């Protein structure tokens, strides 16, 4: 039987509400990217629900992505962590990729924090650096808002001017400075993947103003803005992609390894942000 996208969101949400008590409904949602899954160790966990149990949630297929929603608290704040995100290149459509963001909104979250692994396409960025995204350039050939707009989910033409919350960006910089963590401002270039980019593509991205590149995040931020969530994105630079002469071949395992080494810095910032939100 046909079920609308809105009804799928509601069914997923209602299932989760029945599994967790009202006192555990999240104020903050956190999306964990490649190599950043151990952040869940910092959560006082009340519920761990695998995607396989949640209606309409497909499996996470990428190495390093657990595939579960983790409910609990950090610094007394109620959160849900998406341990393993979806990507367009896995074969999912954009509405499937961003379904968890819709569900977080209907669970009651007001703020979305995203951690992501990226390539650095700024001459000053080195592998192991951390950035905070100020803006993005969407180079995906599909958009999660394509098709008829359901006004229950958001307006037809959402404004993306402050999709990356100035308040949260300032907060993150304040925390990073206090912790003596170097935090670059960045512009995220979003491509569908799954292949890493060519030298010409890295050069092109640098020319048009992107300073990091990745295969996720942009669809989620578009939907977050459509949904009215206040959003912030921190990235781990896992490989240096500019200048062109500095590029070396890299494997996904190496990307995960560098992301894991960077996790402490990102976790420190995210944990303190959750405390202050």
C-alpha cells in the first residue's frame, strides 16, 4: 500500500516515541560521519535502536558507520546521535538520505550538529585539521526538496542565507579558542561521490570558492533549513587536496584513520556546545 513521505516520517517518529520515554526525547540531534562514531562513548545512553528496527530506515552500508540511533544525555542535555549516516552514492534517493533529519525534528530536536570527514582544498589546510562550515556549494544533481512541496514539512522556497547558524559558529570558535584548538572557517563543496575527486575537480572547487569537499552534509543541511532546525557542521580534514602538487593517493581506510585521530578535537567542541545550547 502506498504511503506518503510525510506518513513515513510520522510512522518512524511514532515508533521511536513508543520505544523511548518522553523524558528522553531529544533537544539536540548529532550526526556522526566517517571515523567519528566513538563519540557515542561520551553519551549516557538510555536507548540504542538499530536502523533495522525503525520503519522506513534503510541500512547504513559504509564502513565505519554503525547504523543506529543513540538516545541519551551529554552534560545533562537530551540528545539523539545518528551513528552512521546515509549517502546518495549508496543508491538511496535524497528523501531516504535525509529521512532521519525529518524524524529528529518531529521528535522535538531544535538543534542539529553534524560531524563530517572532508578533503581539504585550501592551501593552509593539513590532514588532521578541523573546520567549521560557514556556507556550502551544492554540486549534487538532485535536491531533497525536489517534487511537490508538503507545507507540513516546510515552505516551498527555503532561504539558505543562515543555514549555518551564526550563533553556533561563534560559539564553536569561542570553545575552540578556549581549548587551544585551531578551527578554520570553511565552505563545503558537496559532490555525490563515491569516487574521490580528480585533480582538475579539486582545482575547480578551489577556483569557485570551496575550501573542503565531501559526499554528504549538504542534503541534510538543506532539509534541516527546510525543517526549521538550527544547524552547525564541524569537519575533520582527512586528506590534503590543494595545492595540486600536494595531492597523494588515499584509501577510505586512511580517511577513517585520520578522522579518528581528529575526533578528540571535534568531540571536545561538540560536547561543550551541547552543554551551552
